[in-house]
C-alpha cells in the first residue's frame, strides 16, 4: 500500500507521537509498503534502515512560534506566506494552540493535487478540520489518537493560578475541533484499552469505532547489559507539565536523599523558570538531580539499563513508552496506577510496584524498597523484559496497523460498489 502518514509535530526521540512516526514508518516500509511522512517541525529523524526501505519525508513547515530560542515570538512581516500563517499567529496572540488546525489545512492543500499517489492517509493525533477536506477529496482516512488531550487540559487548568486558568483553558481550545473531526472519521486507532474508554467518553465516539493496537519498542536497542549504578533512578518525562507528575517524584527524592545516597536522572527539557526547576531549588536537591535531554535511542537505552530503578510518576498516560523501554532494559519500575500504566506494566508486581498518583510518600517508600532489595529488583526486571518480548514490538505494531489499513480499504471498496 501507498501510505501518507501525517504528524503535525514529530519530536524524534521523546514523546509518544514522534517515536510512533519514526518506528511505524520504518516497519511498514520493511513490510513492503510505500510510506511518505508529512510533518511539521520538529521533523522526524529517520534511521538508515528506514531510508534504505524507502521512507521519505515531506516537510510541512509551521511558523515555528514555540521554538527555542524565541518561543511565542511575533514573526516579521516578510515571514507570512499566506492566510494560514496569519491564522496561526492570530491563534497564538489569542492564547490558543493553532498548530493542529493549521497543519491540517496545509497538508490538505498539499494532498489535493496528489490523490493518485496514495491508497490511504493515516493521521497521527492532529485531528484538524483539514482532514475533512482530505476525506472529501476521496482519500480513505484513518487516525491514531494516543490519548484524549482533555486530560492534559483538566490537569493544566487545575495547576494554574488565578487568571492563568483562563489561559490554560483557552490554550486547549483546539479540543472542540478534535472531537468534531474524530466523530467524522469512520476508523480510529488508539494504543490501549484505557485510552479507548477515555476517548469514547471525551469525544463521544460510538462503541466499535476504535481499534486498540499498542505501541512497541526495539528490543535489540533497549536491552539489559550495562552495569547498574547504585542508587540511580531514571525518569523520562517528555514535557515539563503537571500531567507527568514530576513534582511528586522530586518530593520523593528529597525524602529519600535524607536517609540514603540517591541520584535522579530526569530525561526532560526543563524551563529554567518552570515549576520543576523551581522545585529542585526549593527542595535543595540540585546535587541529587541531573537533567538531560536530546538523547539518541542508544543513549536512552544505556541510561535506562544503568538505573537500579525507573520511575513513571504520571497522573495520566495513554500508554507510556518510557515504561515499556525501561521494562525492555530489565529495569524494575515504580509507577502510578494512572491511565493505561497498569494495563501496560501488569498489576501483579510482574514488572513494577504500583502506587497511587499524587503520592510522593508512597513513591519514596516504593523506590526505597527496590533500592534495598536486589532480589526484588531482579525479579521485576526479568518480568518486565519477558512481558515486552511477549507483547510489544514495532514489527507487530506495523503488521496490525497494515491489517487495519486493509480493513479500511475493504470498507471503502464495499461502499463504492454499493
């Protein structure tokens, strides 16, 4: 099949959406399908295997309004190319995140002239109004929703103070559009049963319209073998946002550091003036916390394999790739009972000790318990690796996704014939 894979943002090495595009495109191509990625920045980075298999990238540049080193900038007059650029800037000026909408409009314009080039269009959580134009142009369409961003909005509004609550709500105003568009797309994919339930409730999707295909991990890259560093705890948080629960882990590390040697390696890009950076200073744990970002897959795998414990303190997850990557490295987990995490890691202490979300005391107790018990660490680590090998691989994800493409195309063929 000839697949147009759409992704309005494709951060290559962290965040479920960008990782999904990188690996799904490669594995689909290895199955013999032709894949062209249409992406806004940050653009995906393809490995040599994907390039050799024929995966290509068509860049669909946004205005880059949120990029470092000048986020929320006002573009110069000469930067505007058309009315979509004006719409994107206007959305920012009115405190709304406009990229899902404007990306969808740009990619619909690009695909309008290429109807004969693709058998199916697969959207990756953009869900912008432009997708309806793609559908009207005759393209069979499918969309992946990793989780409903309504959860992010609820937590962001709750964490905001005063008038910033209005800003947090306005920023997520694109959710109304995503709900409307998702109800118009006949076939949807998601990554866990938990997400499926939440999406149906959040966007009022009828039962039977969503198929669950979990995410995967490269077990040849994410594998055990590196010497463990005593006292090292690793947490991967793709965003410095309340949803990731980093503040509760920092409180737990402060409690632990009073009684033992502990090092937290936080894989994230922190705003120097953001909540996590401020909390590190307030708790006086700067010498216990190391923040890193921009790691390649092999560097991330080595870091996870070097930890005695990995932690996922999130308040909600639609899947949790960091948990699966840690399990693949045979690194025992302390994780919250939030969203899809129990579904991913198991509930019977197979790979993780589970704690309630928002409970720094229980996080500290469980991390301390693992650091003190080598036998338990070994058992959970082995259980996690075994669970990954049995359930999660990108090759299996691609095969199931391609099979679903066939289902969509069969449905379209039957509708055309009738």
